[in-house]
C-alpha cells in the first residue's frame, strides 16, 4: 500500500459497538477496537487526526441500518454508536464518506452467499492477508481495516 496523493490519513470506521476504527498513514494500517464511551471515541479520533490538516484526512464509515430481525434494543444501540461517530467526526471538522457494506465487501471479492459467521471469518482472513504486519487482526477490527483499504483504493482510482 502507498500513501494517497492528497490525503495523508485515510480512516475506516465500522460503527457497531463491536466494531473498530482503522487509519492508514504512510502506507501502514493501524487498527483499534471501538471505544465504549463517546468521550473515549472522541479522544481516540483526535489522537488519530493529530496535527494533520483536516482536508488531508479522508474518513469512510460503513452505512447500515437496522433490519426487521434486529431486536429494538440492539438496533437503537447501533444507531446511537453510528450517530456518535458522526458527531465525533463533525466536531473534528472531518467529513464522513459513507459506504454500503455490500460495496466495500464486493471490492474485495467477498462471496455473496456466505452466512454471517463464514463471511466474518472470510473478511478477517482477507484483512490478515492484506496487512500481515498487524500482529492481531480480530473479528472486531477486520471490517474497519478493510473499509480503510477500500477508501484508499477509491481515492487512488479517482486521482
């Protein structure tokens, strides 16, 4: 992976409570588990942004919604976390570029017919393959790693 022409940091966010946030800087991906509180989310995001000019940061977040099969409580919790990330990005003056799960997953060739558990393992293996230098790619961080790589690939294609 190489640094993008105009964005020195590319951020990928899987906004679920059991999601993560990853950043690509100088060709390396660093992944973090989603903090438990909005305050900790804000602190982590500020640390990730550092002194990088806001127009040199490209943040992409998975855009999903509750399904009828989701329990009301989990759908609400997901929406709160999604909104919290939007607020954190806005307070840091970083635009959010939403991406549908099917879009970034197809980018990596993830088979459509996989059941959830098998799909999650497939995505984790793909993140490990693309970032062998990350000591521990987990089910929690794999999606955010791939979302960040997807965002960087899209930026490269547009330049």
